[in-house]
C-alpha cells in the first residue's frame, strides 16, 4: 500500500479556537474551527437544546496547477458538495447536545492542491475541532464531551490495473476508478464515494479498495492521536 506522508501542525493560526495546517504529499489545507454564539433558526425551538456544526471549503487561486477563479457570485456545485461532505463527516462523530446555543464553523482553505483536498480537509478538520472543544471546555461552554470518536478520510483508486491509496493529482487524472472513503475510529463508514472514470469495477476490486482505504484511515487516526498526545 502506497500512502503519501501526512503532517499536521496544530495552532497554525492565533485567533480560531482550533486551527491546523495539514500537508498530505504536496496538498496543503488550512483547517480552522471557530465558535460562535447562537444557532441557525431551524434549531432555536428544538428539543432537546443543541448546538450546530457546519463547514465551508474554498481553494486559493494559486492552489492548483492553473489559476482557480474566485467564487464571488456564489459557490459552484463541486464546492457545495465538498463542504456538505465535511460537515456531515464531523457531525457524525459529535454530540450536538453537549454544546447547546453554540455553532462551530469549520473552514477548510486549500492553499496548495495535488489531489485529495476533500479527504485532507476532513482529516485536518477533525484535529482542529478537537482543539476547539478543548478551548470551549476551558471557557465553560460545554455540557460534557461532544467528541465521540475520531474520523479521517482518504482516497483510493485503480491506476493501471493496481489499487493505489491517497492519490495525487496525476494518479487521480489517470485512474480507472476513483473513490473517497470517510471512516470513524471504530471502523464504521460515514461516506463512500466511488466512480468508474474509465472501466467499471467489480466486487473483488471494490473489496480491495475498501480494505486499502481502511488501512490508510486507521494509520491516519493513529497519527491524529499521536499529534494530540505529543502536544
């Protein structure tokens, strides 16, 4: 199994409650978690009282190999799909009732793109969220620990007939099959996005890709916990 080197730097920015720089190969994403007072209108009368967590995703113009135009007139479909994925992935491992009356805003900003930006965003944002909860605890803003378990994500695909984990842009561009997998620390899947870009894939190939993805995510979660422990 090939997997690019991942590095997570905590406390990357001074103002957000949680912030990290995650580097996966040549892909670099700044992930922040900001705590805001108040919840969306659809939750104001909800019982039991709860908080909310949502996400935004963006890419700097100079991040990819050709200039990415700023989305000034509303986000595009791909951006909306990615930020919904990030939000769903994190809410799946969080107890929203433990921080009633607060909203946590996750921002994932890609500063250099070489494949796997959405999966790196989820993996990095999980650490930023952990640190935000720690800050909220210090400020007496929590009613218990909201963080149920770790979550991470990785890409996997079939390139030249072989299963490849954590695809860079060149591998992704030439993949027969491209898949993104989001999984929890307990081994449960949150999302599996798989597409045959060229040749359809069968049950055996799907099984191999999922097995490789699970190995890769297990390693990433071990690394997330190591980063927290070492700091």
